[in-house]
C-alpha cells in the first residue's frame, strides 16, 4: 500500500473566494495540515494566509480588503487604465494598510504552490510559497484584460486560472493521493465556451503570446477535464470535494461586506458539515 500523501487544492473566484477563506479558517481551527497545497488566483493569496495560520487576515482580506472600492471600476480605471488595480491592492491596501507580510512562508513547515501564467512561454507554472515574493503573488491574481499583467525578472506574468482553474491535475502529478478540493462555484456549474469576441480580444491585447487566445478558446474544456478528474478521485475515495451548498449574490467582482461575511460563514459551516468525510480521507481521528 502506497504512503498517504495529502493535498489541499483551491480554486480562485475573485470575491467568491470569501467562501474559501471561511473553509480555510475551519482547517486552522481544527489543526488540519497537508503535505502539499495548491492555489490559483485569490485561492493563492488565501493559501499563503492558511500556511501562515493567519486566520484574522483570511477574514479581513476576504470581507474587507478585496471589496475596497478604491481598487475597482472607475477609480481603478482613472488610476491605471484597467477596471481592477492590482498594484494599489497589493502595494497599498494589503502591504501598507493591512500589514501583509509573506516572509514567514519561507519558514513554514508545509510547502504550497501557486499557479502563474507566463506570457513568454504561454504556460502556467507553479511557484513555491517558500520562494515567492509579493510581485509573484500579485501576478497569480492578475486577471487578463481586467487588470495589468506583472513584469517580473524579465517575464510578463498573470493569473494561472487561464489554464488551471482548479489545480487538481498538478496535485496528482506531484504524487499526492488524498485530496481536499475547495471550489467557489456550485457543484452543478458548467463553464460555457468563451465568446469569440473575448478570444479575439485576448489575441489583440497580448500579441506577444500566441497561446493565450488558444487557451481561452479551450478553457471550458480544460475546466471540465478538471471537474471530471475530481469526480473520478471522489469515486475512488481519494478526494473530498467541498463547494457552496447554497447560492450567493457574490460575483467575481461584486458583493457587499455583509454578503461576503455570509459567504465566509458558509465556507466554514460547509466544512463542518463535511467533518467526518474530511477526517476519514486524511486519516485523522475525530
């Protein structure tokens, strides 16, 4: 019998990541750890907080920080020409105002990996949380078109969700055989093909990367492959899949603090509902 090697897999979702933050707070409260952890987009930011056991920041970031009106829509556009200002979010709100420091990640017992799309090669690569800096973390959340890409060490980087919306394939490839997967969309969600205008906009906006428009054209197919893999792992009793048990008004870029608090609490309570399944999967005595 092979040795159990556990993974935590986190989807992104923008403001919907409040659900993930609540779920991770439950894991911290129950002392649950994993051999390896993987995060995409906002899931990457919350993964860093989870690894550092920063439960207070999980709540504050997901309910207050990400909903800050200074980083969205017309205020963002006037400042940076995009509708999401990731520079202001990371440099001012998170670093200065909320004192977010990721340097303790280097000393964390457990290692995590965040997905970042590299425009120079048209591919998502995974960066260790023990080695990243804030610019790499910012890049992992930078949505194409809506925000600016991040130029770092001669590369142009952005959100790994362009290809890997749920990084479960990476967890399996790395040899993990027990997976807790947390997503921000309902279990019956079906991703639709990207509109032709969006695919063309990707091609025109990023002429240096021929792959990005192609990746967007098949993004819905990649997502379905990831869901199919999750279901297969569940059938083999190698995964527990946790997702919102009821609908929410929160969208990727929209939600009030009250709605986000409700979604955070739903993430926490859904984990509690799955306590026995999670503990059995991970070999933890209840």
